[in-house]
């Protein structure tokens, strides 16, 4: 399903790129050969995907280092044994290999799952979450994170990020070419024109990367919110009851709002910080997630 989604997005990007770039080049009189057009698109795709895939394959190591995650090799107490046993039970129900299980020190109640593949993943929970939630609530959270792994959300987010990066780089380049072409046609000084248009190209490219980057981030955050609803639902189905997940989200409502997880790893967490607009939030508001679960009909 992820590969099909990826292919469909690639086709959509190519079609949209072809239509819009043709219109822009026609309006501004830009003439680009089919060979160079293909080269530009290929270059943007390489730039767009390389960083995303590097981040994916390094995600587990980076999360361990960033959060100071201590992986449970052999449970030392009842709490660690509960975590390992619960993750093992949920992973088996989801048809996954046993993920690594870890704990990191933080007063903020949170948890995340990451890894380059379904069968090489990490589930980590904060000490703040363990101290503020009951075992049933923690089970709901762990089911949510296992659902992210089972749904392949880390890979899907990487593919989507790569497609959006390609979109941002390519359209920024086309827009910069359009501005440079327009300025060069209006220049009376042939010697100064190359310098002026070169400067205009870089400035325009930079500005449009910011603008298109914001639009791309809105799309990425929309998908992130969608997968949070899906992980909540799948956690309820794995557990056979939606009450544990509902109680976990209600516990998050009572706890402190997270602030440090926003950024590179925010989409991997159970809870995300609030922003000025829901458009830029990686997670839906907790009240909406709770309402969605209450309306869920388990078969």
C-alpha cells in the first residue's frame, strides 16, 4: 500500500509539474529543452529524497542520542517488565517482530516510535508518562506506537516528505527561472544583465523555497494528523477496547503540554505541542482525538 501511495504521488507530482511549468514557461517565454527539463526534475528528486532517506535510516540512532533513551536489555523491575511484556503482546497481535523498548528521562508525558522498517523499530516512553499514567493508560499509548510501526508510518512520512521536497525544489527553480528570464528581457545593458538576473534567480529561488516549503509543510502536517487518528483507532482495535486509549489521551490532557518534542521528531510522538493554527500541528487537538474514539464502533 505504501509503494502504491508513493507511485501515485510521484505521478501526481509529475503531472502537476508538467502542467504548471508549461504554463509558466509559456507566459514568460522560457525555452527549456526536454533533456534539461528532465535533468532539473531528476536533480530536484535526488535532492528531495536523499535527505529524507538519510534521516529515516538514522532515525533510531538519532532519537536514542537526542533523548538519551536507555534500551531495556533485561528488565530490572516490575515497571520495565510490564513495558517489555506489553510491547511484546501488542507486537505479536500486529504481526511484528519485537521492537526495542526504551525509557528516557523527561517530565513531559510522551512516547514515540521510530525506525527504518517495521521489523527494526524502537518504542520509547518518558519517565513522566510512566509516573503519571496507570498501566491501562500506558497500554493504550503503547498500542498507539505499535500501530504507527504496523502501519509503516515512518516510511510513508519519509516518502511523502521526499515528494514534497521535490515539489518545493522544482517549482522554486521554475519560478526563479521565470523571474530571471523576465528581467533579462527588460535589461538594456547586456553586460549587467547576467549579473542582475543571476542575483535575481538566487533571491527568487530562496523566497519561493520558503513559500512552497510552508505549503508543503501544511500538507505534511495534515497527513501526520490523519495518521494520529488512525493510530488511535488501531490501538483500540489491537487492545480490543477503546477505553485504554481514551483514558491515555485524557491523562495527557491533565498533564503538562509538551514543548521540546516539536521539530524533527515531533511527528513520532504520542502528543504534540500546540501551534497558532491547527494547519501546522503534527497532532490533532486531544479533544478531537478523544471525540473520534468515542464515536468509533469496534467490530
